[in-house]
C-alpha cells in the first residue's frame, strides 16, 4: 500500500526513522523538525531484520518545572525504569544524541503554554512603553509605600457615621469582619498576579478580569468600578483637597489677623488641580514611590491627629450612643445597609494591587509575590492602627452628633475654639498633601490606559510632549467634573456598593477559575461562599444607597461647589 509496507505475501517489515525517544513521541513538533526525519534520510537508512524487543537503560536529568526555562520533552527512563526500544530495532546514532543536546533551550513545541506566554509577556514590547510596567525595579519598601498611600484616605474619616446606625457592638464586629475579608481577597490578588504554569504576569486588574471572565464579561463586570476607583477617586480628591485648602487659608489668616480675601471654592479647586497636574508628569509608577511615601506619612499623620484631638478633648455634652432607627422597617433596613456601604467604602486600593506588584522584578527563584506580600502586611498593620481608633474614638467622642461628612468636619465644627490654630492648620495641610499624593497613584491606571490606546494603534511609545498633554487633559477633566458634581463625596454608601465587588467578590471568583481548588474542599467552599455573599451584598448596598438618597434627599448643587 505504501513504500514502508509489504503485501500479505511478504514479510511485514517497517522502516522506522531513527529516534531518541519512544514511538509515542515520534510526532512531537520538536522531533518533527529533525533533519534525520527527512525522506532522503529515510531512504538511506539501513533496514535491519526484525528482532525481538531489547531493553536499554537511559539516564536523563530530571526536568525543570520552570515556566521560564523550557526543556525538551522528558522521557522517564532510568535504570530503575527500563525503556523498550521499538520493535523495528532502529537505533539512534550517538552523533545525533550529541547534536540533540546542542539544540537551543528556548525552542519549545509550537502548541506549548510557554510559547503562548512568550507571545503575551516577553514578546510584547508595549509593557516597556506604558507607565505601570515601564520600570520593574520595585521592592517591598516601594510596595508598602504605594499600598499604604492608596489603602488609607479621607474616606476613613466617615467610619464613625456608620457606627451611628449600627451601634457599638455591630459596628465593631462588622468593621473587623470587613477588614479580615478584604485582607483575604488582597492575599488572593497578590498570588494571582503570576501564573507559574504559563509564565504570564497580570499587571493590571482589567487584564486579570478579562483572562478570568472573558474579555466581554470582564469589561461588563469590572470596567466601570475600576474606572470609578481611579478617575472617580481623583475627582473626589480634588473636591476634598480644594475645600481643605480653603479651610487652611481661613485658619492661617485668622491666626495672623490678615485681611486678605480668600479665593472662591472653584478657584481653590483650580489651585489644587494645578499642583496635582504638575506632580503627575513623573513618568511611571516606580518614579512616584517617594510621593507615595509622603502620602503614607501624611495619611497616618492626619488620622492620628484627628482621633487623638477628638479623644483628648473628651465627649461632647449630651452625647448619645443609641443607634438611629427612625422611619419604617424598610427604611431602617436600608439605613443599616447604607452603613455597611460606608464601611466597605473605607477599604480601597484593591484595584491597584496588581499594578503595584507589576513594578517588581520576578523570576522562578525570586517571585514578586514574596516582597509584595511583605509590603502588604506592613502597610495593612499600619492601616488597622489608623482605622479602628478613628472609628471607635470618633464615635466615642461625638456619638450621634457627628456630621455626615465625617470627623474632619467635626474637628472644625466642635473644636475650632478649643484646639490651637497650629494644630488645625497642621491637620489641614496634611490632608492637602495626602490628597495630592493619592491623586498620583490613583491616576496612574488611567494614564496607563490612555497611553495604551496610542501605543496599540501606532506601535511606538508616547513622546514626552504627548504624555504631558494626556495627563494635563485628564487632570483638568477631573477638575471640570468636580465643579459640575461637587456633591460626589456625599454618595459614600452608593459608591461603596458599586465598588464592593472589585474589593470583596471578584478576587474569590478569579481564584476559583484560575487556581481550580479541589471541589468541595474548604477553599472551594470559602471562595464560593464569600463570592456569592458579596454579590448579594453589593446589590443590596446599591439599592440601599439609592433609597437613602431619595428618602433623605441630597442637595444636587450642580456647578455650585460650597
């Protein structure tokens, strides 16, 4: 029927090509490229008479499991595990064995996962052109600076407001559970950054979401929350920074009896935006490590100053700790859910964890997971030392009298005459500096996304002048939205419900999809339980936030910041 077989009247002799592997590997893409398998060589190969199978012992070094150092296919033949040669009696010339060992180690089968990984990571030059992955010389210290700066902010000062609805016991319990939950999902994200089987590094939250849920579903689920947590936070920082700058000017002028006329709120927004845009010209995420350190120090500084001043000044007269429960039963339930939204809103920064980890070098022996987790543990220890005293101390000092805007407002409303002007000015300037620093790290994902559009289309990095234009345009767009919607900071409960899946839900489902834990194991049940619970909670918090806004009313002062 073919050149390699005879008819039934003759002997069945098969001309097998010379190989260095069992017959099961003859069709391997690596072996198929061998010149010894060409038709000419098969014609010249001597045909030996059919012989009985012989046993040959071969010794092959153990394979490397590194996704970064691919190996040729491993044949498990050792003196303890003999290998049977093909019945054809074919032999592999010793010269071919020596030449096979000289094959470059980077050649792998075309369909291997490593080839796909190389296409995505090592062979993609755009990572070296974008601000998040432009520099990969970060370390555990940089990770701690970035995580602390992004993980604590002005939203933590609203925590006592949630206690006015939940009360002492449930407030502390739910705050503790939320902290443990978000720390667990943070651990999941750190370990999902690298896929050791394929060598892929997910350097952005949206990359991991698209790889896990699919590109279409990933955008539907994660695009809006991550955009809000980046650009929306920058808008809120302009509102907070500009308003606090006005307070700082009034405090300093009152202390020095100056008669200078203060700027309007919009003008203070503009002053703050100019400072933020100027700092945003630093090229990449690693280059703002010093700014993140300053932001971390100032965040710890104003949080500690506010709760210490509030506690040392003592409780206000006629303070009450009875939870506020007014209205119908439906209204009470939605108030509780809105309080949960405020607590979830206090924990932010999960959308930046993969980006921070992407600034670190990584290898098989020294994966980026180790220094990243060290930095996270240090930073979240400090965050816990700030959040819990703020929530507990603030509620103890002000009780039901605390303003809805949080402890910063309470400090100036109740203690403007009791506390030294220098302390008030120091607190204000710390808030302003922290807002400027946080603007940089929260704006970086948006800078990265905008520049990636240009890089993807034109296949070259952004020039310095184009980068200046992009970041300046982004900063002043945020300024315009801050002037148009100055009440954005009043939507803490609603925003907490929208952003909750990014922090507490998606990491659990990502772990199930990527790591595939054993079905019905503890980890399988834990992640499914937290994911489903978080999904239901997110829907309830969004509904509660909308209901509270409609029921209590909110002053929609468009283009009229106060």
